[in-house]
C-alpha cells in the first residue's frame, strides 16, 4: 500500500481526512482518505505518495500530530511469528536509524501498548542482525514506525526526521509542574516545542523580552512565559495565582483582553480566551496590523461541526486582516481539545 499514515486526536479523523483530501487535490494528487471515527489515525492512499508527502509538509498540517510515509498494511499476522512478515515487508534499499513501536492514541489502540513494547524488544535485535536497522539509534536516518492496530494487524511506515514529529505518536512527553497555576500551561509549553524550531526558540524567547497574556487568569500561560525570562502584562479581570506574581516579572492589569491594547509595541502576545474563533482571529489580526506585537501564539476554539472549514476560514481571515506578510503555523496539539493553536511571526 502506498500513501500517508497520520495520527490525530481521537474524534478528529473526519477533520484530518478532509484536510488531507483537500490539500492533496490542491497539490494535484489523486487519492482518498480511509479512516474510522475515534480510531486516532487516518490513512491517505495515493499512488504518488513520495511526491505528495513532499508537497504536504508535516509542519503545515493542522490536524496531524504525525505524518508518516506508509508502505505496508499487514493484516492477519500470526501471533506465533509477527517478526518474519514485518521483515519481509521492509524496503530492501532503506536502512533505518530507529524503530518506534506505536499504537493509535485511542480507546481501541491503547491496549496495544504492552504488545507494541514487547514486540519491539524482539524486533529490534532481529532488524539489527539483518542490517535493516543501525546498531545504535541514528536520528539523521529515516525512522521505522510499526503501528499496532490489533494483535494481528500492523501498519508499517517511515518517518523523515526533517518532516515529521520527533516524538512517539507525535506527542511530546510533558509533565505538569507543581508550581504551574493550571493545566493550560502544558498547552503553551507544547506549542513552543511543536510550532517553533530550536533556532526560533533561542532567538524569539530571550530574557527581558516583553509580552502580554490576554485572558491570563489563573496565570498558566503567563507562568510559562516568565520561566523563559519574559516580562509579562497579564490582562484579565479575574485573579492570578499568587506564585505567578511573586517573581517580579508580572504586571496584572484588570481589563478585558478584547479591548485592551499596549502603550508600546511588545515582543509577544499570547491568548487563550474562550470566545468565538472568528472574533479571536479578527482581534489577533488587529494586533499585527497595528504593530502591537511581533510574535503571537493564540488558540481558536472550534465549533462542533464543520471544524476543518471553520479552521480554514479563521486562518484566512487572520492572514488577510493582519495586512502584512506573516509566517503562520497551526496545530491541534495533544493538550488541546476542541481547539487549535496558532503561531504567527513576521515572514522572512
């Protein structure tokens, strides 16, 4: 089988399928999406899979946590010997730098975690002995992903380290810090890892930079920014946790995040307000159009229906009303729910 294997949040398979179908058609590739609701993954079948994979970079896909190049669908595996058919299905001309044994992040997929782990412990030395897998992990080479859908069903795919998420299942492993005011802090921490590359994090998040957090209470996103050394104006009529204020980097202003504007331009603006996504997109565009910030991360809460269409509309609205060239990246993160997270910065 030729195509793409993409992981997503369970329940958002129709959105990812619609995104892949439309994006592939726009790029001139014929194919079709195959998925089931709440499965946690989408397969997009296409005869020109290599070219299509290049045309649809992982960083540009909103609902895909991970994008892999699918090359084998192994159904009916014999539990007494799963290794032989997996080895037989591997491309002869590829030497992989790492093996990731995975399962969909879904109710049906999670029980496969134990099998994936034990099978990986047996498969890894077999592949190394055969020369298909490097003796030591090599992050510069293609990764081999084996996704266990069931005890007798596996999908085999390759991951390009330059065009895929580096984490198993596409999920960064983040822990809730004891001092974090709320779990929303994990959303911004994940956004900084997923939406910015290492160079951007070094350049764009420096001690002494100034930021605004719109709708800040109880202070989760403000807390993350101060841990990066930024000085933050936290905008919210609600209270902030005292430990957020104690570091001396935060000025709490009791105001409406939709009406407040800074007295001078800021380096950053972040926003996680619960509001209609189009209204948020328009307000975020105003910040860039008026030059109130250089960089921003904000969330768009999606409706229950037509979520891919609303995503497109909001991102197009934001880009048009900002009235300046921007680099815009958007993802539905692991710690997001019915929302997507957007990063915007001046285009190079």
